[in-house]
C-alpha cells in the first residue's frame, strides 16, 4: 500500500496539469506594508458606493506570492443580487490579448515556427500591404506590427450587426477575409499606433494556420493547463470548443442587452461573441484573481512557476521590451501597454519605465512592475447591468496604494 501511494504521489507531482496554485504570504514577509495595503478596502468600497462598479475582486502579487486578495460588493445585480467572491470568474475582455494570444504567439516564435519580422501574407494569402496612394509604394504588415498595434488596421469592425446580417454568426473565415482585403490601412506600418482588435484576431488566424489548432484549444493546452489553472478558459458558444459548463455559474455577468438577456459565460465583446463564437484573439478569456496571480507570478519569474515554464527568460524580456524598429510614437511592447499609453491605470508612483499592463473593456486590468516584481490585478464587471460604469479611478488609486506599500 505504501509503495502504491508513493507511486501515486510521484505521478501527481510529475503531471503538468497538477495544480499547485500560488503561495499566499503576509505582506510583511515580502517587504510590503500590510496597513498600507489595507487602504485598498476603502478605495474599492468608495468606487462601489459611487456606482462606478457593482463589485470587484482585487489581488496583489509580489515575487511569486499572492499577498492581498479580497472581494467587494456584488457579482450580480440582475436578474438577482449575488455577493462577489474571490472565486468569481470575470470576462477579461482585452486582457485576453496578453494572457492568451500574446503568450501563444511568442511560444511559436520560440519554436521557430513564426518570426516577428514575417509578413502577415506569409500565413494569410492575399493579406494586403499598406500602399502609398501618391507613389504606389507598398509596405508589408508584419507579425510584430500586429503585436504592437503599429499595423494601421481599423480599430475594429465598423458595423458588427451589419456584418452578421451579411455573413451570419460564427463566421471567422469571413472576418479574416474582410480584414485581409477590406480593412483600411491607415498609415505606413511602424510609424504610428492605432489600437486595434483586428490585429489580434489576425494573430489568432496566424496561430491557427501554423498549429492546426483553434486558439482556445491551443491556449488551454499550452498555457492554462501547463500552469495548472483550474478556472481559466475561453467561453465560446459552440460545441466544438472546450466549453466549461461547470465554470459558468461562477462567472460574473456583464451587460443586460436590449432584449433583457444578461450576458453570463458569454464574451461581452460583440465581434468575439457574434462573429468568432468566443474563440477570438482579441477577447474571450475568463479567469479568476488566483489564476491571474499565477500567470503574473510566472511572468515576473521570467516565464516559470512551480517548475512549469510557458516562456523562456529571454522571451519574457523581449515581450516587455519596446521594439526599436518602431517609431517613438508607437511606444508599445509586444502585446502589452506601457506607462505612456496607460498612465492612469498604473497610478502615480510606479516607475514609468518598468510598468507594463493592459485593461479590458469590461472593467478588468492587470499591471506588472518589472522593477519591484509586483503585480496589481483588478477585476470588475463595470458594464453590469448597463454599460455606464467606470473602473478608471479605482485602477489608478489602487496602483498608487500598492506602490506606496513597497518597503523593500
């Protein structure tokens, strides 16, 4: 019996899906002031009282440990009121670009299957370049241009209902053809930046062409499962995807639509939900504060946590670096915003040169300070029940409180 138990223990320890989670330590043990961090409580409660958000879950990571984790307010207001809990899953919206698409693409770069300088038309035949209307000069759009929003593509579909009316729902092939041939190219690549969900939908299709897997399946297998994340997944609406009905009840609802339907375990972004069926490069990941803490600690630890690696140290450093080939006006890292693009998200105290982060339209945000190895996770559903809330002040004030709590 003892031998069998020993063998079982060894098998579990060696299983890449073995869930080890993240260490929880008191703030003082990692050089942070617990009393200062406690100021987050009143800030979150003030945001809820002002009607900015119905509720929130906030987490703080230092090094490889979660040192603050707390839920506030309500998860749901309609059709009935439910209290927020730290186990709540949130629609990450555009934070999906960082924790899903960007990491996945860089894994392909590590394997030599994709290069940052590769032209997009290598993977998507017929993908139009930028063209100078006066001289006829053409400049190809590259993978790096997509990651840094320096491609010049439209910000998004100009008319999602119209697109669905013409092509139907769940029509990703029609969408990528439209991006390849119809989306405007607003400027010469690498000279400016225009934040675009179409960039990351294009990256999704590059990954799917190279791997033969859907993005939602690839990310689940090569990122979320490797890190042992039990509550992180895409929520597509179609049976061919890794739909997790067991997690659906834990999700925070987002917007109540005009017909009265409240979105829950359905991605809020209309293009991701209606056109891509939830499997989308720009949005679609749902997660919890604990699982995002694991991802944050992994990146702060140069791509590895609990013996499980998703990126190499040099790749992580490259991911957070601003490409020198881009004009200064771009100022984006690979898949991540910098302080100059999101100063209000990062607060007033963190070093602007070392902060990377991203926000999500639904009210989520994740910032990483590389200098102090600190992460701030703020999860809200500010679009519930109506799309009229705001997480802007909460993000900024919490970031400043966290930065001020760092003693060493």
